[in-house]
């Protein structure tokens, strides 16, 4: 729908008729508007009431007591006709007369499509029709005849301005192909040939466009006509990322280097807008005023007080598992340092991304954002690698309940990665506690019977682990054993009353084999509104938060 109406009264009429008028009425009013458009004198003044009455023929009363010139009214009525036909979705075959598309009209009068666009601004009435299910611009034959009768001199000038003989068209195409093969871009080709042949650039551009469209197998500049498809833009961006120069891409895609630069920046900015930059602890970062404090966050890793002696590995340990024991353990201080650094980098990148103008993205700003993001990913990976052995330690307990051991490890690794993203170091808890909860919660959902079996499940891999000396093993074993005790979880839930406990259990899928339910589903089960469920859940979560803090544990959200 058009937004450039000159009169708010006509736009208001358009809105009402598009919204409420039936199909036949929309077509009738479009016809009435076109008829009135051709009767108005551009130099006279007309009232809003008169124009609206002539269009609707039902005494429509406008809230606007306005007057406007015939020229202004003709402009708005042309938009009105196109918008109503757009809403009506009439097939071209149902128009009752011949309907010409823009290209057909241009060929009929030997003019460019740009000339047709100018004619529309000068009074040629266009409508929207469905052509093979697609909505496109079209012109009724009667509308074209009427415009031609009123503008004979203009039509002749347009034809004389743009018409080429068949021989001239052939010369243009041959010359274009020769220049393109020499590496010239479309803009340079068009300008040079226009000068050589004494023609307008628009005439050359129109001739080339129609040749390429009518002969796709022989097209000279296949990517240069109309909006470039997203897939083509993606190819340009990816090839540039792989090292192809802008000049090489310009020749390959027959585009001007300046357009290649714009496409690269456009795709790069779109990619940056999709970066996952959610961070924890933002309130703390907003209060940072000292460069010294920022430098400390981004500074070197604190010294470790753990033993640097490598554990003795048994023979036959799979390479992936053996590599885990080569990664240094993290102290509490090192762990906190990494999390603060990762989240601050993402926080800073988010702040810079808010300054990014997608219409004119600046390369220097995008460089800074991408650098911060890459550094945050590096830090995140350091945290993950230092905790991979925790996943294996937990996964080996479930081998007898699930399938392949390495599938369990892979699933647990994904839980670990999500836990890194959600962990809030400012609460003072160890990440291993939080990650263990997250991994076991995921296993409990994928293996519902896990919590009914607490026995020892031994495999060749678990036996290998039992023989390995690991300074961190006891620490993880103690945490896992503590968290596995159902009595601990049940003790926290007992802080809630029966209804609160039922809501929390249902909402978060804490019952074995049951998926989490929505607020609406829980409300239906209890016979109350979802808003009431939300209020009770909020109260219950506050109680659980207090209980978790008292017991110094943190349950993943």
C-alpha cells in the first residue's frame, strides 16, 4: 500500500475501503476513482466531500474539511485505484479486457520501463492484478487508450527518444559483450556505449536488460538486473571471506566494485546482527568507570595453586578421553576470571552493535564487534575444555541405561555449552555445581528411568576411568554424589505448599517422563487462569531461590 498520499482524507478513505468494502465494491470504487481522475481540472480546487462522494457514490462523510487542487486530487486518486485493486486481488483474466504488464507496454510503444514509470506519474492509471498467482502491476487497455489520446505528443517524444533499430540493438549487444569480456562493469559499459552511439544511458541499459532477460543462456550481466537475490549476495560474501578480491568478484558477477563493497558490508552487518551476544552480569559492567578495572577483567589469567603434575594414564585409553587429561584444571579464581572476561566482551560487543547502521554499516565498527566476539568465543572454549572431563565423569554412570557411551558424552557436552552461556559467576557458586545440575537434568529427561536406578554400571570405559589418577576426580565425585541424592531436591521442594509444588513440578517437567507444561496448560489442570499460575509460580520461585542460597546451590533455569 502507498504511503505518499498528499491528502489525509483520501488516505483515510483508502484505509476504510480496503478494510471493510467487499470485493465488488472495491472494483466499482476503483473504476469511479479512475473516471473522476480523468475529469478533474489540475488547476481547479475541489472539496474533500465532493471527491469522496464521487468515488463512493453513497454520501460518505469525511472527518476532514479540506480542499485541494485538481493536480493533488489526481495524484491521490491514482494511488487510491492501485491500492484498492491491490486489496481486491483480481486475476488479470477477470478484468474483462486486455491487461498489459509494464514490459509489454514498453515494447508496444518502443520506450523504456523507466518512461512507463514517468507516464504513471503523469496520469497513466495502473492497477494490481494476479498473473499466474503472483501480484504484479498492470494496465487496462482502456486506461492506456485514454492516456494515449490525452498525451499524443508525449508518447511520440518517448518513442523517438528510446527507439532503436534492430541493427542498432545488435551493435549495442555486441559492443557490451566485448567490453564485459575485457572486465568492464555494467555502469562503465553503459556510459561508454551511450557516448559512442549518441544515445541515453537509459536506452542502453533498457536494451541490455531486455536482451539478458529474453536470452538467459546468453545473458551478459545475469546478476545486474533487478534486486540481487539473497543467495547471490551470500555467494559474494562467502567467496570474499575465502579470500577472493573485490575486483575478481566484480568481474565474476558483472557488478561494479562499489556494489560489491556494499553487498559485502550488507551481508556482514546482517551476520553481526545474528551473533549470540547475550551476557550475564550486565549490571556490574554498566557501573565500570575505571580503565584499571576493565584492564583487570581483560588481563592475564591468575596463577594456579593446583599441582601441575600430569595424571598417569592407563594403556588403551581412547585418544579423545586421553586428551582431556592434558587440559589444566581451573581454580575458583581462574574460573571466575574467565566468566567475567567472556561476559564483558559480549556486553561490550552488544553496546557497539547497537550503534550499527544497517543502511550504511561502517567497516571499522564491524571490525571491533567481530574482534570482541571472537575473543569471547576463545574464552568460552577455554572454560568448556577445562570442564569436559566433568561430562565424562557423569556420563559413565548412565551407560547401562542408555546407548553408546560416546553419544552420552556428546549430549552432555551440549548441556555443558549451554550451561556456560547461562552461568552467573556473580552469585559465588562454582561452575562445576551448576554444570553438573544442567547435565544431569538433561540426562534425566532423555533417560527417564535414570533416577530409579542408582546401582553401579560398569563398562570397559568406566573401568578405565576408575584406574586413572585425577586431582579433580574426587571433587567431581563428591559434587555429583551430593546432587544425585533425591532427598536433597525433595527437601528444597518441601519448602513449598502443595499447590506451589505442583505448579513448579509441572511447569519445569520435574516429574519423570513428563514434559514441561505451559502456563495455560497448568491453569487448565488446576481450574485457574494462566495469570494466576504466573503469580503463584513467581512466589514459589522466590521461596526456592531463598532455599537454594541457604544450601549454597544453584539450579539451572
